[in-house]
C-alpha cells in the first residue's frame, strides 16, 4: 500500500514489491494464527490451556455453595513469562468457602506458578472469579478437606488402594 507507492520502478523490476508484500502477508498470517490459537485454547480434561473465557464476576461472593456440585473447575495462573496457564482442577465447598487440592510429591505447573504469584482466576460454569490462593497449613482443616474430597470424588475408585497425599489451598476473592 503506502510502502508499495514509495518504491521505485527499479524495485518493481527486481521483484522487491512482491517479495516485500509476501513477507508482510506471511508475518500477518502467522500472528493471526498465533492469536487465534491462544484465544481459543482453554483447558480440557488433562490438557492445559491458556486464557480462560467467560463472564467476569466483580460482585463479592458471600457463599461458594453454587460450585459444590461442579466436578471440575478451571484455574488460570500467571507464570513468570506472563502468558496465562490454565488447567482443570477439583474443588470442594466447606462452610461456604471453596478449596482446591492437588496430590503427589511433585508440584503441578499451576502450583509452581502460585508460589511466585498467588493471584489467579477460577472459571466456574462460564463465569470468571479473580482470587488469591494460599496453601492450607492447618492440619485439622486439611483433614476435613480430605474427607470432603473423598466424599465428593470417591478417591478409592479413582486411585485404588493407594490414595496419594493431598495438598489443599484456600481461595479468597480479590
């Protein structure tokens, strides 16, 4: 366009306009493809995703009971490189509060991200909640959450006889 107009007749003869426009089209196409892939990449089952989509909820949540029957929710964390990481997780609601958990000796990517930045977003039934996540240190509460998880998800059916050690996290709305 303007670049083409400013080029000389010699550029046209050498094919620089065609080559220049082709390079521009390839770059634009690449960025459109990347942008499309990034905006359409929500987590699914065990496959992680990037940005979560949904309606942002800014009103204060007094009770998280609405999430009690939801088997899997989404969590979006921000790694050190700034592009969101999202995944599906399990949750339980105890006394109007929502808690999330993870198992095993190795921390998951979302847990590692939360160690650096406790701010996250939860996706529940198409709505997004800005939250702060913190590790549960209270053993009594952890035991209560373990029972709630066991009741909701039937850990023996999922894991067999060797139910792994779980870590739990509290959620507070930002």
